[in-house]
C-alpha cells in the first residue's frame, strides 16, 4: 500500500491537502484497512463466492429431501403431490440472501442510521429555530 501512496505523491505533488481530507473522511465513515476490501468487493464476493457456495449446499439438501420424499411415498399420486409442494416451496438462494435483513445489525449500517438520525434531528432543530424566529 505504501508504494501506491508514493506513486500518488509523485504523480500529484500538489494534492496532499485533498489526500489528507479524503483520508479523514474515510476514517470518519468507519472505513478501515481491515474492511476496505469488503466495502469495495462486497458484491463481487457475494456473486462469485457466497451464492455459488451456498447454491451447491442448497442443491445437495434439495436432492436429499427429494430422495426422502421418493422413499416415503406410498403411491405415485402422493409422490407427485409431495414433490410438487416441495418444489413450489423452494426459492432461489441469491434472492433470499438479498431479502435478508440481518445486515441491518452490522456496525457500518448502524453508523449510517445514527448519522441520518443526527442529521434529521439537526435539520429539525434548525427548522424549529427558524419557525420560532419567524413568529
């Protein structure tokens, strides 16, 4: 990482103030060296690693459940009904993960929420103060 900073300093020697300002803004946002890659690559990781890996696990579990249905069915009508119900209950893993709300408890999301609330509270106070002065 030091080489990239040196390269930036060589190529843009007059940009030190901008660099320091950006560095401060990133720190204020909570971006750290440990989380930067995830912020930048989150969607690529999701699409390229998480979904394919979980899809294989889910496919295996689906086939396992289908085998159970085949073995437990007493006759063809029951087999068709059970398989049909099971098949219609399945949902794409990628869609389900995108609908998940557990990310809302992550520290970066909590910080964004707190920042928005602080902004709205400040805006509300300013509006109230302005309305009081106008009366």
